[in-house]
């Protein structure tokens, strides 16, 4: 799930009139938008922990309760994030054990939930993911 969310990477991040390009020709707006759409499984415009957990279990191909880099790469490739996966995965794998679990996902959503209401709005997601991706990929001139 972390992959998704992190993974997500991903909300329509319109930065003034400019968009940021990521490695391999990816557009920030596309990656963020696809990520939110992927995570918002009930399509209500808000991310909730149960949605994140469902996606996490879908990405956990072998059902062992952890998301490996290989599983995350598969997820990222499926939604067009080829070439971004390892950097994003390593950002969330804070203990560097090569695995992400449900606790990582919970922490990720809590960071996005700026008003602490237990839900992540599209705006909260956009702001978090835009900042994360621009930070990870070194884009400082992003139109803000």
C-alpha cells in the first residue's frame, strides 16, 4: 500500500501555470494524479486507511505482509512510473531492510493528513506528493 500511496507516489499537482518534469520524461502532474486515483478505491475524493490497506494487499504479490522493492517496481510500472520506483521506495524504507509494511503506510497517511481528521483530501495528497517528488528529484524551480 505504501507503494501506492507513495507511491505514492501521487494528486493533480498544478504548480502555478508550470508543471515539473521528473526523470525519464515523467510529468509530476500525471504521476501524482494517477497515484491518487489508484489509492482512492471508492472514488469519493478522500483517502482513508482502509483504502490504503486494500491497495497495499493488492501490491503485496506474494501475500507475506510486506512490500518489497520488486513488488513496488511492478506497481510503479503498472501506472507509468518507470524509473522512479527505487528512489521513492528507498525514501520510505527508513530502516533500509528492503521491505515496507503496513506501519509504513499508516505513517505515510498520517504525514499527509495535515488537519488530523483521519482522512487525506485530494488537496492534502497533492501538496504532500508534490513536495515529496520535487524534493526527491531535486527540482527547485517548480512555480510556487
